[in-house]
């Protein structure tokens, strides 16, 4: 009887020790508790930046706007580019979303309404809005989810300055 008890005790100790060793192996391999914060923080976009319209981006001349807008339309509707159509409608766009305001008739409509600080919108404002709009949102609106949705395009490398020029022209062509 006594021997049986000793054997059982030894067996139980060996079993629990191997369980601890098993758990330690997993912890070392980083399987048990990956450090979530550092994984998530690497996706936070860089600080907001101001952008000027490049000298070769002519958004003052109607003919130039029309030409640039042809390429801008593609960027607006292409998932791997602007994908603006996921949230905004434009004239004749297919399957557009309504997460952001409709940009149909933009130039004679919403563009004429004052910005969030009560100032008139300009073409420079529009370019900045699409390049990295975060700077244009006043502090008191920044924590309201609607004003955090619009993606950042140049600072994140999603679009080049030239592509933002073209898609800005497309938005301006919505009359
Ligand atoms: C994930 C959704 C989403 C995507 C994608 C998106 N936007 Fe927006 N956009 C919004 C929301 C929401 C607003 C309104 C709040 C704000 O001003 O940020 C907005 C606002 C705007 C405005 C400001 C209108 C005004 O005069 O007040 C313009 C212009 C605009 N978007 C253009 C674009 C363009 C061009 C693209 C693609 C390059 C794009 N958006 C992609 C959600 C989006």
C-alpha cells in the first residue's frame, strides 16, 4: 500500500513538472501572450502634415482641371488607389457608399459652404483635405467619430502628390 502511494506521488509530481515546462516553452515562443500594444501602435499614421499644391499641378485653369480629372476619376474609383467611392458618391459612380458626404455637384454645393472653422474653402484647402485632412478638423470636433473617418493619403504613402492633384481635379469637376 505504502509503495503504491509513493509511486503515485512521484508520478503526479512528474506530470505537474512537465506541465510547467510545457507552459514555459510556449511563453518563450511568444505564443501565450504576444505584446498587443506594440503590434497595434505600428499602424498609427505619422503626425499630420501641411501640403502645398505642387507647381506642376494646375488647378486654376478649366482645361487643365478637365484633363487631370480623367485620371482622377480612376483613382477615385480604384480600391488600391483612392477608393473614395467606398464612402463618397460622384456623378455616375457605381456602388458608391454614403459614409462621407456625396460629392455630386460639389463645386457649386458643399464647396461653397464654409469649412469647419467658418472660413471659405479654397482649392488649397481641398488639396490639403485629400492629402491629409486631419489639420483642418478643429480640436472640438476631433473626438467625434465622423470627423476621424476620412483617410490620410499623402502622409501614409497611399497616394502621391500627383495622384492627389488628379483626384482633387476630379472632385472640382463635380459641378
Ligand atoms: C472611409 C471613408 C472615406 C473615404 C475612403 C474617403 N472619404 Fe472623404 N470624407 C469622409 C467623411 C466621413 C467626410 C466628412 C468628415 C470630414 O470632413 O472629414 C469626408 C469629407 C470629404 C471632403 C470634404 C467635403 C467638404 O467640403 O466638407 C472631400 C472633398 C472628400 N472627403 C474627398 C475624398 C476623396 C477625394 C477621397 C479619395 C481620395 C475620399 N474623400 C475618401 C470619408 C471618406
